[in-house]
């Protein structure tokens, strides 16, 4: 299966400005026409956003997502406000990865949730192809038109029809660092890959392991690769590889893996060594970077803005104890890779259409923005809603980039290849983390798995 995602146009000058602004801010901060089922005569309207929600007393909804911990807890506050405004009852259904498989079992059993939060454009396409997904109504589409750039709207379309509303975004081109470890090592914030490796050496020489890698989950490893590949190979090849128009045995993939091996090939630079890293969950990879006082298990950890939730669990103060810099430029410029989760309706009703309309509004996003560890692609969310300067700067850079970003590559591929634990790209890169010397073997494995997934 091949995703029909239309990738936003990449304009070098604008992205360079956005990335430059991000770098400055982060390193300097100290601290078709269908009747809409959601419309009705009895609705409440907010003067701040104009979102209209019908009265839904006595109606019940289920919404499924893979979110856990604070992410789930915070999202439930958004659902609680919807309940308060409409009178509906919303139940959060914990899902497992891959969520398409989880939903498949629910559909087969005749009890799918009303709405699912899908993390991949490829998964949205699958839900449409399987005739699970229902088109969004007029009210939800109006919120998207008013609040989202064209690029984010297009990500939720299949064959020109709007099936999804992106509620949550991620800036996945960030490296978080322990300021105490950096200060003790007199380490400098790097802007290029060469400088990044030099900084890692400086930190290592001070007695602290440079980098924490969460390899047990698989997906952080795909993000490492994608940032290097986008910066080094460029956006055109990135798009081609995402669509499998070029093979994973292409020389550009070899070059990116070779570059990645410059870090992963130095076991002493990885917290616990390579074999331990592949058993380290993402949450632990973040937490161990910001605990241990003067001797944390690592000085840096790569991942998106959402890592803030995990940092806050360590009691480290973001903007003081924990700071962030853009993923270093490997090629001509630093990469801008984004991810996100989109609401897709599986059971069409007035209530489900209303909930997606709510999630596409600035008000819903503002509630979760204030709680931290969340980034909205909604351009009408006031930056003041974010709880700290780091988050405000990240959010501004994402919104200012407009359509000039690249969506997470693995999320654009068939889920069997780019989004399934223990299979496809996740497994191949886990094996590569354990043995970074086997570049050719990794490429062959990636291509074999990709070819099968796209054919299926």
C-alpha cells in the first residue's frame, strides 16, 4: 500500500529562517459536500474561537489513542471540558501499537470506538481504504480551514476528502541537554553534526556519557535516521524514500547510516552501551539524562518537544536544568521533521462530529497547551498558553514554518514497515544500533521489509 499523502512544498529560505529563529530562541532562553451532523439549533458558542457545540445530553462516545501517563491524563482534561459544554459522556479507550491492528480487532468484534487518534498518515489511508473512516462534516472542516495551514489540512486528506483533523503535533528535530553536565564540561551547543560529535567528545572527557538513546521502543531510532537523512540527502530524496520511489539500498541511505554510525559506533558515547540502549525505553532515556546530580547517565537525549513531560517527572526545571537545541545540520541546513496525531471518525454521529470539531478548535488545544508537554499545529492557539519560554519558542517556530516542514517519514509509510514494534524499520534500526558496522546488511533488510509492506 502506498500513501497518497501530498507532501508540503519545501522552500529553503523560509525553513532556514524558521530554524535560525528556533536555534536563537532555544539556546538563549533562561527559563465534497455533506450535511454536517454536528450542527443543531441547541448549541453553545465560545466568543473567543466561534466554535459551536451541540447539546448532547445522554449521549456517550469512545475515543481511542495509544497515549499513556501524563499525556493521557492531560488529554482527559480536554475531554472533560467537552463533556461540560455538551452534556455528553466521553470514555478514553487505551489502545496498543500498532493502533490499526487494535482497531481492526474492535471492528471485527462489532465494537469500534467512535473516534481514534491515528499517529500516521499511512494509518489514516488504511482506515479509509478499509472503509472504517468517515469524512469530516462542515463544522470540523470550517475549524480546520480557519485554524490550520494548508499543509496540516492536506495531511488529513485522502483522495481530496478530509478524513482527519490533526490535534497534536511534534517538533522532532530537537536535542535536550543537561545544563549542569554541559557547564561542568565547558561544552558548547553545536550547530553542525561535526560540532555535535566534538561536543560529545568534550562531555565524555569530563567523565559523563554523552548521549542517551531509547532503543527499546524502536520509533526514536527512526527519528534519528530521518533527521540525518533529511539534512544530508535533502527534501526531494526524503520524499522519494518515504514513497518508496527509491530503494533503501540507495547510496543516500548508506551515507545516512554511515553518518549515524559515527555516533552509534562509539559504545562509550551511548548510555549503558549499545546493547543496553536497545533495551532502554524512551521514557527512561529521557529521565536518566536529568537525574543523578553531577553524574547523570547521559548529558544529552534526542527527541521531540513532548520529552518535556518526561523531563518534568525528574523535577528538573525546563529552561534552567534542561535546555534544548535544534538537531544539528548534517548537510547544508538543519532538518525540520514533524509528527502528529489526528482524530478520525469511525462511527459517524452528531456527537462524534462535534468532538472532532472541538478538537480542531483553539480552545481545546489551549487547555492541553497550558499543561505542558504538548504542541499544537493550530495556528490560533495563543503562544502565552504554553507554560515556559522553551515551549513557546518551539510552538512559534512550528507555526511560523507554515507548510515548510517534512512529516515523520516512518509515519508516512505502511504501518507494517514504519510503525510496528519488532518489525520493519523499527527492528532493522534496533539491530543496527546493536551492530552499527553492518550498514549493507541493514540496507538489505530495510529494502526487503519495505518492498513487502508497500506491495501488501
